């Protein structure tokens, strides 16, 4: 998928709503044992990258250093029709002293406002270092189940209507 196609998908209003939402993303990667892993993560969308922050000792960090290929899914919960943003890319890891701004911004989206100040104070006191994991989308697909659906379903509809 070329960069212009990726940007077109990510600039759609539903994709922008998902990227700005407080919905945790699901980050998929390959574990050190070669098996698949999926973890829910708070994320920050910079307008060009999905940023996830983590402790350097979390299992995903050495796994991503070995194999940086990732998939990220952000989808609505309890909403009909479902909205799903699928992204693939390559993770870049940066060491950060203290707590990255993106971690605070991502956490603000999912932490209730009334507890956020106490939460932030606790995090800043606890974490001396973190890593910033940057994922620039290399492939993206939006499924809104109105104008876009999974490719296999599209193919089936086309075949059943005699257009395939």
C-alpha cells in the first residue's frame, strides 16, 4: 500500500475519531518465543505516528527490538455498526528519561479526570525511564460496515450478486 493510500484511510472522519478516542488500542507483535502476542495499550496519535509508551522491562520491548513488525487495531465497543481501524507498521523504540509527554497524553484519554492529577503524580514519582514506541502506519484499512467491509465479505457479496 503506498503512502497516499494510507493517508487517505487515516484521514477519514471515522478513522480520525478512533485515533483520537479513549479506546485502548490492541498492539500485536511476535514474542521472543516466536508466538503471537496482543496487548491492550493506551496510545497517542501524532498525526503521523501511533505512539505507545512502556517500561523498558516490559516483554514487548525486547520482542520489538528483535522483530519490529506490528499490527494495531482500534475498534469501537458496544456500538453498531462496529468501527474498526487496522494498521500495520514497523516499531521504532527510543529510550526516554522520565515519563514521555505522549504517555501522559494517551493516559489522559482513558483516566477519569477526577483521578488524573493523583495518577500523574504517582507515575512521575515511580518511572525513572520509559521507552517510546513509534509506529508509522505502512498499511491501513478502515471497516465501518457501511461503506467498507472485510475483503472476504466484499468478495462474497460480489460473487452472490453475479459480479464476480
